[in-house]
């Protein structure tokens, strides 16, 4: 074994100069990495895991600088190294896969040329052979038909394919250390599995050391040898993967493990902390005793179809090449029907592009369907066009919580104004003090501190923004609440609290939920019934437990298998050895 | 209020160029408002006995061919020039935003109609178009304002259209719809305030152009008529005397014009920082 570790970070602290003074992003971070080892850095947003990685590769923002400690890579000090030394290290010795594959690729340059650029920059290929080598790299990351894809632009590729190109660029110079910063956020679970398996196969083959930054403990369990847990800029625990899950030492690690929904966890287990205490008197939701039979239907969806026109190519404009009408449209939602009882919650599961968001947008009447009916509370609401539905009295009854808590709040409205908006518009409240007191009640109901109400969205954390979104949606006491991936942008511990909040609200106010998500683990916790969609069609539906335990459709099976788990007890990575 | 002031001070402290631009702007506004009281002489009073004096302590910028004090005239002209530019920019901002927002929000035939309309305006050399409008409508200050507003309209419409169409599908727009807001209300309360930062930059850049445009029209003898003090006319009149050595007649109003345009161009960045909510903490 090597006496000196391959990558050695000793008591590194990094500070950022900001408008509100100096902020210490990481403090006394010490970690080692041996050759060929896969190290996971796990923590929630703001814990400093990305800053740690960026300071190794010298890509910190101008405002940030290491103030104490050191980082050495294979004996070469990287903290305080000159820009030219770092530039030689980057790419050839240390390489990086970024979080958002689309943003990391140059949008106006064909992907093949981008790989070629890296090869030429580091002198690993002659101009004559660079193209062949780039194509070979595309083949290695399992891109089908690499010769043709060489000339493709990033926008022509799917998210998963873009990330493969990112991997190809990162590995093209045969680096000895690969830093992967949340490489699969924004990708579907099956794509995530394929991408991670690919990274593992390629790095094992080259005996490469990998630093995997992730917030997903399940993924760390499956793909890492050792894990460093970070909280608020400090390393709180370093352990081998088996030890971490069987015997977590630090309270933060325990909390993190508890908050990650596994195949058998229940809502009450997720966060035994703060939120649970406030309603511990209420028994955890038991779906079996509340049978939905006999309750009134709140929503019926009857053979709903939504078609989108495809962008016309030049060929289709010529009259003699125009074939059938069908070819010019794309069916996002293809003849789906289901019903929802009062007080029931229904999960709508599928990967991106399966039509689940389109369905929910039609149900909330933000979009008109091509055909089919949505019958809400005994009334066919598809007869009113989406344009004017905002003025209908039924508007109050169907509300929605959006996926991205940042995007759904107007940056110029304070939290109070956001929550007050439906009260003013739909309830016609005008009295300011009345609105204020109503908003404060709502804020308390969703667990948002009242003194945060005057802040603007960018001054709130992700979890707080999600609460504002939920408070706004429940402000007018809707019968049906459509939740479009309400937790996908949140940290696991925040997700746990938000899920419990939603569960409590459902039981207290008898709302019906449609919960749109790609994460079956999360859906199972909140929903009694679940519908699995694939390419606009319903492939499976039934009780959540049944679908989860005994999926009958092969698509559902693949979906469930792709979710990375960790087993709380025993060996954590059975797949890795196999 | 205190918070706004603090934010203002922060933006100023961060960028010395912005401080410079804002001070220059304050000076220009000050002259525009209080010019008549500051000017040492009546800008229109002629005194042929005292004509074409070079700059001295009595006449800082010298006197012109009719013996009028150039310094007083440069100061007096600030109000007229700034007035024309402000009204023209306000008009084109108002109509440009309305047109651009509708085009970006509804798209379809509205977008095409407004798009082709602004293309048509932009197809002409803008200054020549302004000349044509003033010549056709009559030689008045109001018509200079209208002409300047019309030629600047497409720039506002385009920026507003682009910024609106980006935000049309934003989550908070959908959320506002769920809260029962109709299209017009969404445009006015959700989208319009959010497109203000880029529009502000456009406004500031455009102020400079508008001043240049007004001065240019006066220079060629359209719009403002002598004996009114206006930078463009003063440069035009003074240009005749440069050859005979009386350089101060044209240089000082020209310099004032240059400083004003320079100031507005620098102001853009600072204004954007001020109105951008992301920078408010």
C-alpha cells in the first residue's frame, strides 16, 4: 500500500467573501482517498460537499479562498498552486462530472468536437486521429451509433445521453481521480442506474479513484466503499459503508439515515424529530382501516387524451411528402381513465415524458385536453376552457403544489403576498388585517415561522419555500390538491418533514391528493392507491402496497429495481460484489 | 424606506462607476430643474456690443455671435433636451412594454403582427424616419418627442417580448392562474414587475440615444427653432464660427451633449442592480 494517501485533505477551511461579511463554507475538513477507492461525500444542500471538491480541483469562485489547511494530490500540493499547474492537473489527472449535464456542455458545439477539444488540449491525440478517438470514447460510454452522434448538438440528446457525453469528456484523458458532483440529479431512476453502473464499470476497469458527491444515501450505499458525512461545513463522520449503515455514530448521520425513505419505512419513522412531536398524538396513517369504499367520487377522469403538434420539418411542408395526419402530432396522454374518492390520495408514477405532468395540468385546468372529460364533484369541468377557468367558482376547489419551490414563487412577492394572493383573488378578501391574520394561521398550519412572512423567496430555504407553496395551495380549502413532485427539489430530512405535513393536512382537512412523482418509495408512504404511467398510458394501477411488493408489469418492476436502497442492517452492497 | 436606502448605498459602494454616473445624472437633473435660477445671464438676452467674446471670468463659456452668454444657454438647454428625451422614452417604454408583453404572452397572430410592425419601423434608417415624421407632422417640440418615441418603440417591444415569453411558462404564472388571476392581471402583477430589470437598462441606454436624436434633429434645423437654447442648434450655429477661431460656440454645448449621453450609458448597469430583487437582502 501507498504510505501517503493519493488524495489528502488536511484541516482545510474555505471562506467566502460576501455582502454580509465572511462566510466559512467548510471548516477543518480532513479526508483521505486511496488509489482506486470510491469515496462518497454525503450531506444536505449547504453542507459544503461541493466546496470541498471544488477546492481540490481549484475551481472555487473568485470570492472563495482556502484560508487554512492543505490539499495534496499524489504528493502535489493543490491549495495555493499556480493556475498553470492546476490547468495541467485538471482534465489529465483530475476530472469532473457535473451536476447538470446540459449546462456543462457547450450548447452550440457538437458533442464529438467537445470530446476532441479535450483530447487535443492535453496532447493525447494528433489532429488526424482525434476524431476516431472521440468516437471510440462515445462508444465506450455506450452511446448507440457513435459515428452519427459525433455531430449531434447537446439539445438533440436526452438528459441521460448528455450525462454520458459528460462522462466521456471526463474520462477521455484517463484521469486518475474522478469527481462526480451529483451526477444523476434530474435523471430518471432507470437512467440514473444505467449512468451510475457505467461510471462504476469504467472506473473499476481503469482502477480510478472516485469522489462521489451525493445527497442520496441509497446511492452512496450502492456505489461507494467509504462515506464521509458532512454537516454545515464540517465532517461529522467517516466510515466504511457497511459500518455506516449498521452502526452510525453521529446523531446527524442517524437522522439522515432515518429520513431516507426505504422499501419498508413508514412516515412516522422518517423524522422522529421536530415535526413529529407536534402531532405525535395522532396515530400514524394506516391505510387499511380507512377503506375508500362507499365514499363519494371527487374526481373522475374519462378517456383523457392530449395531443401536441410536432414541430414540422421542411419535408412535411411539401404536399407530396405529407403522409397521414397522425404523424404530425404526439400523444402525450393516451386515453387514460381513473377515479378518486373523497379523502383518498392517489399516486401518479412514471418517468419523465410519461405524461403524468400533462395529466395533472389538465386536471388542474391549466390546459385543455384534446378529448375526454374531467368530472369534478359531479360536474364536467372540461366544458369550461382553461383560459377562463380562473374566473369559475370551481377554481377554489382544485389547487396545486408545484415541483420547483423557487420557480413557483414570484421573486418580487414576499412570502406573505404569495399566500395572500388566492385569498384576495378567490375569496375576495380586502381587509388587510384580516388577510394578515388568515395568512399567519396558514403559516402556522404548515409550520412556517411567522416572522419569515415578510421575506422574499430568495431569502428563504428550499423547505421554507415549499411550505409557502403548500400554504398558498391550501389557503382556500380545496377539495382536491394536485402535488406535482413537491419534494423532488428538497433535501431528505426536509422531504420527510414535508411528507409528514402533507399527511397531517390530509387527515385534518379531508382533502384528496393526486401525488405526481417518479419516486415510488415516496409515493408509497403517502398514497393509498397508485397509477403507473408509461408513454401516456396507464400500465398498472392498484393499492400502493400491492404494486410496490408485487409489481405485475415489467415496466413497474424495472422502475422499482432501479431505486438504490440501503439495508439498515447487514451488508450494504450485495450488487457490488456480484 | 430605510432598507431601500441601504440597498442604494450598497449598490453605490460596490461600483465606483455607478457612483460617478449617478452624481453626473444628479447634476444634469439639478440643472434641468433649477437652470433658470443658476444661469448668470438671461439665455435669450442679446448684446451685440459684447458678441463673440472668448471664455473669461465674466462669461465662463464666452459669448456667441449675438452676445448671448454661452454658459447660460448650455444650462438653459438642459431642461429642454432632458424633457424631450424623458417624454420620448416614457412614451416608447409605455407602448413598447404593452406591445411586447402582449406579443410574448399570447404569441400566435398577435406576436406576428407586432413583430412585423416593429420590423417595418426598423427597416428604415431610424434618423431618416424621424426626419420624415417631423417634416410631415410639423416643426414642433411635441413632434420631435413623437418621432423619437416611434423610432425607439421596436427596441422596447423586442426586449419586453423576449423577457415575457421566457416567463410565460414560469411556475409562479401557473400559480397565479390557480389563484384565480386572469391573463391581464397576470401580465400586470406577475410578469411586468419581473421584466423591469432588463427594461431599465434599455431605458437608460435609450435616454442617451433620445438626447442625441433630439439634438441631431435640431442640428439639421428640424424641431426646436432659434432663438431657443438647445444643444443641437447651438452646435449647428457654432459650427460656422469654428473656422474663424471662435471654437467655444460649438465645443461647450457639444461637450454637454457628450457628457449627458455618456452618463446615461453608464447609468444602465447601476439601475439594473437597483431594481433587481435578487440583489436585495
